[in-house]
C-alpha cells in the first residue's frame, strides 16, 4: 500500500524526501559549524598553554573590572616577578608591560605594540625566534637596550635586509636589534607580528609606569592550578590584594 502511494504520487513523494534530506543536511551542517567554532576558540586560548596563571595588581575592594592598568594599593614590581620563580612547581615567571610607540629606522616609521617582557617569554608562550636570539637574562632593573622585532615590523622597516645588529629608535630611545620573532599571525584579533619586545624594566621607563600590568606564571602540567595559585598568593597576602587567574580566565 505504501509503495503504491509513492508510485501514485511521485512528485509529492519526491518533495517529501527532498525536505527530509535538506533537514538532515542542515542539522549536520549546523552541528559541524558549532563544533568547528568551539575547537577554534579552544585552540586560540590554549595555544599558549593551559598551565598559565595571570597575576594582576588589584585593590581590596573592586567593582568587577580589571584594575591592572589603573592605580592599585601596591603595584606589581620586577622583584615580585623574580620572587614568583621560587614558588613550588613554577617554571617561568614573565613580567608584562604593554603600550604603543613609534619605531623608527632610516627614515621609516611605524607605530606598533611594545611588549615589555622577561627573557623567558618565548618558552612560556611557545613562540619561537626566527633569527638571532631573544632578550638575555640581564638584571631586570638595569637591562641593556635590546629589542626583538615581530616579523611584520621587520618587513616594514628593513624589507629583505637583516635587521640584526642595527639600531632602531623606540619612543626616543635607541635599541639594538638582536632577534626576530617567528610569524604567529593574529590571536583573537591581535596581530602578534606587528609588535616589538623589549626588557620589562625599559618598558616601565618608556611608559612612565610605576608597576607592571601583570605577571604571567607558567607551572608544571602535573601541578594543580589551585595549589600554585595558593603558593603565589602567599607572596602578596596580606600586603596587597592580588587578582590571580588561571589561563581559563576565571578570576580569583
């Protein structure tokens, strides 16, 4: 009876089958798109590692917003970053200061992001150096005027020539180029190649800041983030109210 109905109404049966096929295809397509977006977001956040804790200066009472770039009870210092290296299970402690400035060389100028970091930055965030070397392990408060260029900055200022050993001017101060970072592209809309890297102490002077914007702590994969957070907090409590968060962006 069913076969006879299908044969008797060929067009209606064909349209019904087509509608069922389109519906199934739409569900599969939407599910695939959703899974693809989910994997993309997870990859963007986890490409630097899932064992990173971000420490920002804070106040005893906050209104739910990050205050790392504003005034705080006690700013984070370069000494704090060095002290965090002694916390059990901590592999790297990277100070961070960020801003924008003009970079000049031989009449060419480009406004870029200036990252003030420590020598462990490439190892902590799994970013390689394409040429030369990264910032050396100098005295944090008296670091030499060295700079490492992002790949896009190198191309814009030097074209195909090697920048190693040349000097560039950043915010009115001269820096010697000692390295070039590997191309990393954009992460959540931020172009990591259009940036330069200088010692954090130099960045504090460049941007006339009293303290660091944050300190990124990388711990061993086997260690519990909660235990590392507790160990880090002991360095600040009760002297300062520190905002400490694992890489999952949950603030503590």
